[in-house]
């Protein structure tokens, strides 16, 4: 297995790796992240190995600069191309080397849909390949488009244009690797790289993602690939219990992997969240990895934490302010809590729009122009709608009856067999 990205892109693959291992399979998961080596330090055990491909590239200053460059870009295609150029291309060769090694030693490879090095290596080696989508907005359908739902005719035209733009922006990456192996260029990035010809898992809860009738037959909505908390997520800070018991349920605030690491930017984010909580009149838990160095002090209204496992803390909050990442979005929904989304990139805007469609979030805020007053207004709107909390609780209860990992393992074994 191979994945790339932030913790939200790694955690589902850790969950699936654990599920496959529990079902009796030997599993190797190769992880590439740009800002941490935590996964490389995870202990292996018989039949389950976690490896890293490519050392972390970025320090706090570089990471902050890239984040700001990306979320200041308003055009979604340019934004995606910038992300690919700055944080995927530099580790592409290391990922390709790891992918070729995986294909040489494996009966089946499973990859994050964006990890084209694994798809290229698998096709060249003749090894069966399954892909995993962590967000449903990237798969074309005449019934919807990430920019909105306009009806089949307009959606079809938008996806035709989107495909052309994606191919122009991204095909040269896998084509470079394919040339090295004497393979012909791709025709279409979605059909020929992102979607596996045999099995593509849509790792999104069916409470959020309904399988579209025009998706390829090999695409299956398996559900959220969830697991118990892992060591890199930390433990519940001792001060949290006392804070939670001291008053009304707080609002949890986090930007997840998009939290700035550079001190000045982190202080600005803390100031934004703190002022928004004050204006909204709510208690708040504000997550920021280095808050102790930013000159802020917790009190009975606001508690600052470096980290807190989402599964442990979200159920005890009134709402969650977050960046709209796939993992955080589904964790908040699983906990049965409404959301306020501050999106940095177009995929996060899509998640925020989906939560609004479900009636468990307000209108999406954008990081490039959010203010404390706007955030406070959105928090008040969410907390002031009991029907939103009721709806979120019902969806969360339904999600907790699902088992995405079990469904995914069953689909994998059905398609490829236990010994294929």
C-alpha cells in the first residue's frame, strides 16, 4: 500500500492496513509526508510494516510559505497544480522507487488515487492495483460537480472542461515515469490513472456520499476508513476533563494539517480563534501545536491544547471549527457534531458545501478572507440552531453503525481473492 499527503491522507491507510492484517494478510504501507517523520518511527510487527519514502522536505517557514501561496490562489485548477508542483513533484522519484519495490514483492498493491507512481509501477509490472479515493468530489458524474449542482447538461459540460484541464495540468507527471519504462502516454488522468480498472474504493461514509449511477462499475462506496486513535495523534490532555466539567460544552477549533507552524502565523491564527470565541460568547478549546510559545494563557473560557485525539474530544463538544479536510470532516460528523468550515483549498470547500447540503454546517468560510467577526457569526448561527445539532447527531449515529474497513477488506478479497 502507498499513500501521500497529510495525516488525513495517512490515517485511512493505517486503518485499512490494520484491517487487512487482521484478516490474515501481510501488509507493507509506504507513507510519504512533507512535514513529519512520525510514521517512519512507528514500530513494525510481524505481517505489518510501516515505511517512509522521501524525507520530510519542509521546515516551518517553507511550509507556511507554500500554504499561503496555495490558499491565495482562487482558481481551483491552478491551486491543485500549485500543490502538485510544490509538495508532490519533489518526492515523486522517491515514491516511484518505493512503488517499484512494492510491486516486486507484492501480489496486490493499493494506493491513494493521487499516487500515480504506484499505478505506473503496477501496470508495468503486471501487478493488480486498487485505488482509494478519500473524497468524492474528484470522480465525474453528470449529477454533481464540485463547483455546484447545475443539472445534467451543465454538469456534463463542466466535467468535460475539467477533464481537459486536469489532463493538461497533471498528465505530464505520470507520463514522465511511463517514458522511463517505455510505456505509452496516458489518454485521461481520471480513467487511466486515478480509477483502477478492477477496484476503486470511495472511502467516504454513505451518509455523505451516495454512489452515483454513472460511476464505473468497479467504484464502490465502502465508508469512512476509521480506526482507534494512533500514537502520533497524542493522548487526551489532563486539563481537558476539568475544563469540560467546568461549564457548557465548548466549541473545538483546529486547522488540522493546515495549522501554520511559523510562530508569527500561529500567533495570528490563535488570535483569530480566541477573538471569534469571545465575540460568539462560547467556551472554546483551541488546538495549536506550539501555543505555549505564542504568549497565550488558558482560562475558564478558552483552553489551548497542542493536540487532542478527535475521537476522544469531538463527542464532548458543541461544534467543531475546522479546515474541511476529509478526515477531520468525517470525524466531526461521526461524533454527531455540526461544523464550521474554514477552507483553504477547493477540496475543502467541497467538503464544507456537502456538510451544508446535509444541514449540519453553515456557509463555508475561506481562510484567505476570514475574520474573527465572520467566524463568530458563523459559530453563533450553528449553535443557535437546535435542529442542526439534532440532524448532526442522527447522521453521526448512522455513521457509527458502519464499518468502512470491514467493507473495504471484503471488497478487496472478493475482487482479488486471498491468494491472487
